[in-house]
C-alpha cells in the first residue's frame, strides 16, 4: 500500500450508532412493525433488551384520519420510557395520499419521531384495498403516498417493502429507488422475499446487497432474522445499515442482547417466567384486566417453550379467561409437567 492510499474502512459492528433522517439511532438492531402485536409495551420490551429503534404495529391511516377511538388512543400510544433507548416509529398503511397526509399529521402530534409506511404486507384483506404489497404494482400511488406522509407530518419517512409481489420478480427494487428520488424517504426497510411466499424460503441476500449499493439512503434488512450467527453474516454480506428483528424476537427479547454482545446464552426458564409476568403486567396496564386476559392468549405460545411446559401448559393457558387464571396456571406449571 502506498503512502497516499486511502486507509481501509473500519470494521462495522451492530453496536455502532447511525443516523436516520437526522435522528441518532444508538445501534443497528431494531424491532420490526409486528402486525397486531407491536404496541407500546412490546416496543418498550425490545428497548429494555437493547433495540436502538422500535416500530409500531401497522396502523390504518383511515382509522387515524377518521379519529377511530381505539386506533388513536391505543395504537398511537407512546410511553416516555420508550424514548430512553432510541427513536419511536409509528407505521401507517393506506393507499390514499390525502388520507395519509392527514393521518401523518395526527401521528406527529402523538409524538412519533418518524413515520414508516407499509408497502409489503401480503395479507389479502390489506392488498385488496390497494395498500400493503399491492403498492408494489402501483408505483405512482406509492410515491404519492410517501410524499404525502412527509408533507403532513414534517417527520422523516421510511418505507418497508418486499422485493416483489410474485416470486421471480423484483419491482420492489425499482420502487425503492423512486421512493428515495421522488418522495425523499429517509430509509428503506427491505424484505428480500416476495409477498407471494410470505415467510417461506430463504431471503435473497444478493438482491438486498444490490439495493444497498444502489441507494444513497440507509437500507434496513428484514426477513429470516432468527439466529444470531445468521443475522451477523447477513449484516456483513449485504452491508446494510441495520437489521430488523420480527418473528425471531417474539417471546425472545434476549436476541437483541445476544446480537449486541451484552449476553451470550439464551434465557433460563426463570428469566422467561419473569419476562412473561412483566408482559402480563403491561397488558393489564394497557387494556385493563378483562381485555388483557384474552389478548394475552396470542403471547403465551412464544414463552411456553422456554418454560419447559409443553402442550399441557399451552392448553391450560389458552383455556384461561383472565390474567389471574393465567398466573395460577403458571404457578402450578410443575404439576402440569408431572401429569403430562
């Protein structure tokens, strides 16, 4: 190497801070927008274990625009404690630019640090409205929606999208480029699988690397983020700005800590139990005792394996109607295991 050669680039780490639309993000491990799940306490849980950024579940722009009470009071709820670990993002979905402009303004008033737009959801009831992954086939509308979100909110706007609607296509790459060039989005979250396959098959990391190289803004990599080793390899291979944990973090917030090097092994059964009780407490705080009892049924499966309770514990928890009943089941889980 000659004396005038540029020094080699410094090694990158998931613990490095970075900037997104002028916002400082303290590290490169973020929580995905988990549909029907990612409320304030799920985001807070991720922050407690190290996530540098957390996205809300997808929220209907029409629900916000029309001032739906549940949408605006529950789904737009942001707790001050969330901010200690980094920015808070609210994800919106919808296909009408005027409605999106209005909804984005309301989200800004609710205290979000940035707005994310869902252009990758493969669920038919979302796509049939022209939202979600349907926008991959309607790039003009997609650009107009993203531009409107920025105009309405004055906040940085990011977009989460998939590589295509159908396997073998890649229209998501072209849309990502237009969203940056024409709508000024601050970052793209890229899930390199088609909407057609949902979560099946391996993410196309080659395509993700190509997009990273093509865009002048950060690319957050999503899809298949379940094992620490694979996640680190994908981060290095694609040269993405950050990685986004979704299904792999359900009931396993320790994955954030493992990736950030603050712990090596997975949790003990005692840690899993304590965390589940924390979740139950927050659900009661969020929804009240009666509603929380049924709402928590979707959470129990993610923790049962770590508790070593098997099918008997799972069935018992799913049969509860209240948080008190579920706590009683957990207190007697040893008896359930012995009887199985």
